[in-house]
């Protein structure tokens, strides 16, 4: 690129292949510069790779071992002694004072029988003919959306999503103002609409830069689209763990309750409304807290592992495109390996902080709901409401902070705390630019997620009709007979919609992580990115200078310079 640079302020960067080393698959390039600013690729990346925050990684695996022991050893004993007997319920129905007839009892028994048959037949059909094909269809639609809509027309899509977001917010706020009977509330909504308008005006000029970032990130992920499969597979493991967690919690609490009741004969454990009800055998609050913390911690580790892997793949593409040039490139598996080894402790550290905050917010929200239902003191409800708002705010800030911290973990192999310090430096140098660019990309990805979800729901309806019609034709039954899947068209659409939203959200989060990684790579080592992708870097610089023409001479957006 031919840009004028003040050599006394920003000396030229000289890159030579003779002084290139690497952290994993990400090249570390020595940059000769006369000033004190040195790229983090040279100054800070550990070489050879080092295990970071090992204590938290070991703690996580110990916690997994405990959960496996409870789920495989204790929970089965709880389920073995669990009895489902409808005789006591039928007895209570017969001696009730509400005049339940024998016919009603028979209908209830028939309902139980049909529900039991349904649980034995239809879930497997739904799994084979709706869930599995739905996941495949959603993956194909999401991949096609990134290849044929987002990548060719990024600028149009970003502008359209920003306008659509503003129009939706404006309509909702106007409706709220019109229907509101409170003058103070109307004024607050009017101020909110002015704030939304100001944000759109501020973000409008950032659209070209955000669109170029989205375009480049999509190109990098398209050449390494195996990362989408890796992300979906890891997320699937998270869902399997969720089922196992639920199974473990129910079984362990059942086992504990049964043993406790045996140890306390004669106590009333059945009627919770009775005056002599004994709560000795109720699950302890500490056990519930620990199980909930386990769930949040594990699910957060799963999602953050994907983000660190994506950061490694995108950084490899930025700094050494030959190592990240196909679906199953060494960058994909190398980044996954580093995420599960060297960087896993840092992932567990940050995820534990997120889990603690999320569990605290969940407990405060539950306490507030219980107090509202009990109609206790007004001051206590206000206190819990404020505490819940603060917990949600802190949770959102920490989640947003961590998504950038894990970019540094994935690129440079920093520890979690060191990555956090680099995030603060990034926002200090770039200010609101990074946040606005990220939000504009989020608008596009959210709209794409909904688009894929709706299309998947429609395809699920068509598949259900096709399977049911063939089933009726084969069995010579009436077309108006029950669906082969046991669902109506709205339920089928709902299942397809949920599957589509889940699969597409995983894939769109991959793209979001790639955009964040690109911003960090370009901010720290623009010369290295230019060497690998000269035409794309030129587009980024041109879009940046179109947004900030007064800064056209500052082509090195590093942390030591204001851009």
C-alpha cells in the first residue's frame, strides 16, 4: 500500500522471513521498529507454548470426575428405589369432596396409558425424522447463508440490519408511548427513542468498516469451514452433558431423600402444607448451589472452548494463510488441540468467574420471584430488584469482556489475567469503535440466525407432511389420521425453528469470534496481515480512512496510537 507515514512518529515496519518463529500454528514475526512499541506477537507470546492457569484446569476435571461418580454410582440407586404408583392418587380422587365420577377416573387412567404409549413410540420417531434431519438442514442453510448472502453482500446486509433494528425499536417505543397512561413513563420512552436515534446516527458511518470486517472474517472461516463442524460437535457434547446433569441431580436428590426418610421414621414428608411437615430431608441449599454452579461452569467452558479455537484458526489465517487454506486444515485441529491443552486452564478460570456471577444472578432472581409471590415487604422486593439489576449488568459486562479476553488467549496463549489486561488496552486505544463495530456485526448475525431458524421450521413441516402422507398411504389409512410423528404442523414448525436457531447460533457465534479476532490481529500487527492479505488489508484501510479521514496518515492502528 502506498500511504504517507511520518517516519519520526510511526517508523516503517520491516518484516523478514528469517526472523519468524511460531506459537502453535500462529506465526510470531519479529518487527524491526525504531520506536518502543513492539508487536505482541514478538514481545509477549510464549514460545514454546506453556500451560496457563493450570490450577483451574485441574479443578475443572476434578469437578467432572465428581459429577461422573455421582451420575454413574449414586444416581442409579436413587432411580432404582423411585416408585411411580398412581394408586394413592386414585384413592385421593375417589374420596375427594369435589364429586369426581368413575367416568372421570377412567378417562384419567386412559390418558396415563396413552401418554405412556406416546413416550415409548413418538420420541424416537421425532428424533429420527425431525431432530437429526433438522440439524443437517439447518447446518446446510446456515452455511449457504454465509457463502451466498453474507459474504457477497456484506455492506447491503449491514445497512439493512441496522435500519431494520432501528425501525423495530422505533415502532415498539412509539406504541409504548401511545398506549402509556403515565406522563413520566412516556417521557422516559421518548428519551430512549432519542438515544436509539443518536446511536444509529453514530453507528451509520461505521457500517463500511464493519462490513469489511465481516467480509474478511467470512472469507477466513469459509476457507476453514471445518471449524463449523467442530463447533457444532462441541456444542452437542454440551447438550449431552446437560441431559446427564439433569439425570444426576434428580437421581442424587432422590437417593438422599429416600435414605433420610428411612432414617427418620414417623415423620411427615408428604404434605408440605401440614403443620407437622418435616423438612429435614429436603435437598440442602448448598448442594443445589454446587450443582447449579457445575452446570453453568461446564456449559460456559464448552462455549468458551469454541471461541478460543475460532480465535486460533482466524489468527492463523491472518498471519499464515497457507496453514489455514482448506476445510480440515492444520489450523483447525491445531487450534482445537491448544484450546484443550495449553489454554484450557485460562478457559476454565474465566468460565468459573462467569458461572459464579450467573448463579448469583439466578439465585437473586429466584428469591425476588418468591418474595413477590409471597407479597412480603415492599422494601425487601425493591432491594432484591436492584440487586438483580446489578447482577445482570455485571454478568453482561463480564461476558462481553471475556469474549475479547479469549481472543487473546487463542491468538497469543496468554493467561486469563494477562488477556484481561490486553483487553483493557484495546478498549483504551480504540474506544467505542470496537464496541460499535461488534454491535453492527451482531445485528447481522442475529438476523441471520432468525432467518435460518424460520427456514428450518418450514422444511421440518414439509418433511413431516411427506413422512406422514407416505405412512398413511402404506397403511391405507385416512389422510386425516394422526401424524406419524404425533405432532401437528405448528409443533413440527416449532421443533424445526428451535433446531435451526440452535445450529445457526453456534455457527454465527463462530463468525462473531472471527470478526473479533480479525480486529485484534489488525490492531496489533497490521503489517503482518498486509503481507498475507494485501488486497483485503487495503480494503480495511480504505474503509477506516473513509470513516476517519483526518486519520488517513495513521495506517498503523496499534495500541500505542489513537485510531
